[in-house]
């Protein structure tokens, strides 16, 4: 919500993606009557952000370049978001696909989660344990996404003083309630509390259908790997990754990209973010124009990035199975999206998170084993003798010590896997990776470590609630 008003009159307002004004214009006595655990589960389908971060996150990353005469046929409002995000300017547009729209949708989701928790904490709360678990996980996820995008990345040395975002844990009856930003440390503590409690309560059996559109147990552990990777608690990343994967060979749980890219373009586009793709752990329908235009923006995947990652030699010595489509750089794309359903969490991310965690703990052998599992499903004409990684192969390619080389390979594989999905921006934030963007005729800017522009600007309206905007 643009203003942090967690008061909910009618759940339909949230479900329809209505903004804050719609909340205030809706009479509270029209609220939906909810009296069973199943109805709370249905309510919780609206406790996930229905906004999309992909457009602005991808545009801010190092996956993109100036493609020149592109974007002619896209919506002019989202085209402007693409331009301003690429140039690290505060995005003025507040409609769908904008940072403000994502802020709105995340706090709307939080409001629904808090409303669900009120139902769960009633006299017969024992019957609502699973729903309470999902609500807590939804609240944790939405707040995590907000603190990641609108506050500084977690740094144990400064988190206790870095401004966070409001962590809303109640249903406010006062539409003019004031909210405090807290600190990054306090927000992370709240997230961890909700995450750990939610994991103890959720039960997959309550999801009669479409379990991938709810925080199932595997998805909850996947989210935990992302959270703890940001928190730098690498042992817990490994713990939750193991819980997500069980005893299975990781190669059997991720997308077989060699087989995937042997399908027709249309089939691939529908399959990638579908429940039939075992790699997907949590899916969500979003209100976005990006899914149908992601290849056509001026600042996107172009010749330079495509040549560097997908046409040149990589550390395996083989060729990535991922194939770029499009008749010209203006249309370069990977067949991932054709509907408004996107993936929020995947098994491949879990695998990469664990590999990096192993490497951070100096366990190069375990990290390389995970990376080789990914390679086995991601390299054309895979041959383990030719393509699998070793420390010697890594150090020779990257010119770094063995441990740093393992981390570099992990980040590169992760980058190419999630190209055009916006996730690269999260690693750029987490690791303070510098990014340089240039544009015709003479624009150039470098996002250095600690650059204030790494933090998205808070919606202007929050100033009225006593919150200071992020510095510029």
C-alpha cells in the first residue's frame, strides 16, 4: 500500500489489487465473512505480492545494455520505468511494474496476512495451525522483499543503525496510524521470527489444489535459504537447502535445460513458469505488462551481454543450453513468460544458494559438487569428463584463488539462469557489486559500492506518516 494502512474493509479490494484510496473508500461493514480454515486458506491466496519487481530490478542490473531503437511497441509508462531504473533515477511512475506499485502490493499482502492471523488466533486456534503458518511466512516474505529493495543490504556491522522498513504485525483500526521504519536488524529479526514459527506450522495437506501457489514446505525452506544467504548465516542456508532437497540428487530436481530447449518456443514459454516444471517451488499471478514485453525494452538483453555469456567460452568449456531467441538484439529473449504467472522461488536458486554457502565456509568440494549437478542439466552435449569443474579448472579460468573462483562460478551460473527475471539485482545488492550503465549519446554512470542509489526511493506519501525518504 502506498500509505501504510493495514486496515482492511473488504478482502476483494486486496484481491483486485486496489490501492490505498480504494481501501478508504470501501465500507468496512461489507467485509467478507470467514469462519473456516479452508476459507482462511482461500483468503491467503491474496497474501502474496501481486506486483512485479522484474522490470525495474532487471533494468538496474548488469544484465542489460542500451539496445538503441527499442521499446517502440511497449506501454509508454513501463517504458519510462525501464529508462529511469536503468539510469538509477527515482522512478516517477507509480502504476504497475513500478517500485511504488510493488511497495503497495507487498503491504497489501501483509495486510491480508495480518487479517488471516486474526482469524487464526481465535478460540479454536488449534484448527488453524497450518493457515497461521502460511500467514506468517507470507508476512515474512513480503517484508523481506521490501527491506531488500528499499533499505540497505544486511551488514552485521551496520544493520542495527541502518533504517529499515515498517514491519506491520497487526490489523490497524486507525486509517491514520503512524508507522516506524525500525532498523534493518530489527526487520530481519521479525522476519526470522515469522519464518521459523511459520515453518513449524505449515502443512501441505491443507492445499487441496495449486500447492505451488501457497507456501508449501519445500518453498518455505527455499525462502529460508535466500533469507539466510542475505543474513550471512551460511550454516542455516545449507540446513534449509538440505531440507528442501531431501536425499534426492539435485540434478533430478532442477530444470533440464537441454531437454527444455528442444521444445517449441510456445511450449517453452508456457512451461517455464508452470506447475508442471518441477523446478518451480512457489508461483504467483502478478499484475504486470513486463511478461509480454520483457524482450522489447530499450535497456535489456543485447548483443554485448548475449555475446559475453552465451556465445563465448565459459568455465565449463562447453556451451550453455540456454538459447537466445529474437530476430535482432531489439528482441533478444529467453522463452520464459507468456502469462501473468511468475516464479517467486525455485530449486535452482536453492542449489546456487547452497553452493555459495559451502564456498563461504571454505568447503570448495561440496560447492563444486552442487555446481556440477547444475552443469549436468545446463550444458549442451554434456560430458562429465570434459565439462565438470575442478579447483584447477576454476583457478585457471578465473585467475583467482580456488575459493574465490568457486564463488565466481556460482554467481555466473546463477546470473545466466535467471537472466531477464530480475534476480541478478538481489546479488548486486547483497554483494555490493559495481555496475556501469551507458546510453547513447553520452550518458554514463557507475553504481559503486555503497552508492545511495542502490536503495529504491520510498513512496513520497510516506513522508506524511513521519518517515524520512532514503538519502540521495
